[in-house]
C-alpha cells in the first residue's frame, strides 16, 4: 500500500464513527495494539520535544526502508503514534519526505485535540521527516 492508500484507509476508518468520544476510544484501541519498545530506547535521545506527554521514537534503516518504533505514556497520544507509524514506518526516506499527512486534518484531529496535543502531533511528524532527511543524506553520501 502507498502512503496515500494508507491515509485513505485511516480516513475511512474514522468516518465510521460519528461521535468524537467513539473516535477517541478507537484511538486508544490503536494505541493499545502498538507493540512496546525496548526500555533501552526510552531515553532522552529518542524523546520527542514539544509533546506534553512523553513520546519515544526509535528508528532504523532496513535496506532502503526506514522503520519506526514508538511508545507514549498517554493513551490517546499512543493512538496518535500508532497512526503515524502506520503511515510512515516501512517507507523510503524519499516517500516520507514527499508525503503530506493530510489525514490529520481530514479526520479532524487538529480541531479535536487540545492545542498542546496538536503541537505534539506535529512535533512527531516533524521528527519523522527529520529522520527521513538525515537517512536520505547519509544514503546519498554513500553513493
């Protein structure tokens, strides 16, 4: 599936719920399905700055694909992390850099999250894109 197809799937999944309490419950369910990361990766280096909650984002390059693992100490934020991993993990750095995460607005996250949570979500997206940029530059230097 392409990033766009995954985003369309997320939009369809969220459109099945009319009430925002149901959407929050769905987000929490997504977060509960997220595999925990190793405690060794829960360090300051992997901590996302700008999030109200604690979010750790670990990354590695597997061939040409960037793989992310993440965890949060807050239920809804963990669900947000799960959405971002669904969209961005397992992609090439260029795919990540080219992607516009429009699903965030399409499902209404920005207007239904507190300003601090919304800022944290955007900080997570920014960090994912920064990792993609760094890995792209490293790859281009090896060629």
